[in-house]
C-alpha cells in the first residue's frame, strides 16, 4: 500500500497519460521481508492505487499474478490543489491538457488536503535552495 502520500501513483498516472507505459508494463517494487503481507483486501484499494506485478525482497522474488486493473491515468478529481502545487511537471501537464480544451473548460480538482509535514518541508527547502527536483539552483 505504500507510504500513503500518493506520489508513486501520480508518477504512474503521468507515465500512462504520456504513453510511456501501458497497462501491460510490469510494476515492480522492493520491500523488506517483514513488510510482506499475505493479502490486501481489494476493499482497501482506491481507484488510483497501482497494483504491483512483482515484489522483490532480500530473500525472494514474488510474481503476484494480480488481476486488479491498473489506473488509466491521473484522476484529476482526486488530486488536491496542495499536491498539485508540489509537482511542477504535473502542473505543466494539466496546463497542456487544459490548453486543448474548449474555452472555459478545466480539468476537475480534488478536495483540499493537509499535506504531511515532510512534503511541505522539502518544498520549502527546495525553494530556499533556488531549485526544484533535479535542479542545479
């Protein structure tokens, strides 16, 4: 289920929207053996959650053979303005999509959310340093 902030799901959604991956692209994750659980009830999954195809631990490789469908892209109606503000490439993608829409049409926006302190702190540190992710300031 990840760390609960949804950034990996957004990255997956962006790659799907840009055509860089498809539903057939394997999703692989690495975890420690102690993090492994037998089964996650599908009732706990949300429509933006990305099911994994392969799980690698220090002692084994597990092929999940999941039948859970993968997200088709970004679910803009679930994306909060606060999270959108954290990810420049996502803001740019949204602007590009909206530029192709009819005048006045905009993509939906999700509800406001309180971001975890780490996400807010990292953004402030990046701004102070004069750069963004991967930037040289």
